[in-house]
């Protein structure tokens, strides 16, 4: 549902909806003694460190703004605070090392700027026969997304699907560059749906009445993308129902009011309560 909302709703409405969900799940950071975040969720950012706020409340973590400078063993912060820590850890992230490419390929991929800008995070129009898998800094677990990406690429190379047109790849590279320059980071659910649609394995939630709620609001499971299309697996429905139940996405349940409202917001018709069928 998050991926569908992202495609159908204005950015401001999407940010407000996500902010409401984050506050409901984790609470207001200010209530834990942390500084209040920026009111725009996309500016504030999201962390998946579920123990951060409790540690702030316990006094085990003191939150400060950026450091202004280091003077000997002391760190001076932008808010005027000054401390002498036991150690300083620079969490600067990382850059991929692709030094095994020859100069020509490195120049084509513009590796001097960092990670390459690729069509669908996979291809460059000027390097046929080459694909990258998992070369992105993803918000959320990578493995479900990587599996879908690999299945799509394998289908293309096996000739079961047509390769993207060169014009589309050129446009995709330009879009990837714009996202990188703008600091946009890909999100797990959106990328999973994108690769699933490219490969033709995105399940229709309304085509599985007993799994509608699980598909819309349950876990992002690789099994859900084995229900339809190429590579579908016998027994995938039963396996996904069991997985959804473990994560609270009960396959047999009426949609809650908030879930119906989310479906209405993206223009998705929803099965009524009597249409939700027991899973066999």
C-alpha cells in the first residue's frame, strides 16, 4: 500500500500520512527528550534504529546538533555544548569501489562521481551485456528487492522479455542522476513493486480475495511475488498466508477503517467484509 500511495498521492499528503504512521509506531521524539524533528518528514528523515528513542529517554544517548570544530580532545557543538569524549566515530557512510573497470568503462559509468547512474538501477545504454544487482543504498531490507531485480535481469538475458529500448535507458540514467544529485534514497517497497511490474509478477490484491489484506498491508515477502506471472510457484499462496499471519497481516480479516481510507486515497476499490474469503 505504501508504494501505491507514493505513486498516487501528492508528496505533501504522502509525507503527512507517513508521519502519522511513524508517530503512531514510535511516538514523538520530543516525548523521549530528543529534539523535535523538522515538521516535513522527508526533510527530517527516518531511522530504523528502534532502540534509539528509549536510549535517549534513559539518558544513555545525548542528542546534539552538528559539531562545529574539534579542539584537542574536546568537541564543540553548534549549540555551544563542549565535551571531551572517549572516542569519536565518523559515520560518513561509504562509497562503492569499482576499480576493476577499465578506463573506458569507468568513464562511461562516470565512476569519478561515485556510484554509477543506471537505468532501473541495473543497466547503462552504452554497456550492453552488463548489469548491476544490489548497487544501491536502500531504505529497508535488500534481499526481497535483490531477488526481484535478479529475476527480471535473468528473464531479459534469457530472451523471455525484451530488453528496454535505448531511449528508455538514456532517460532512466538521466532520472537516476537527478535523484542522486537531489539526495533521494530508494525505498524498499517502491523498488520491489517497480521490479515486480517490470518482470510481470506484481500480484493483483483483488484477484486473491483471501489474501487481499495481507497483500495490501502485510509483510513485503518474496513469496507474494510468486503468486502470478513468470516463475510462479505452486503453494505460494499457502506459504504467503502463513508468513503474513506471523507478521500480523492476518489473511482472513475485515479491513480496518484506516486501511479502507488508505485504499480510498489511492483510488483502489476494496472487497467488502463479506467478500473476504476464508483461506483454504
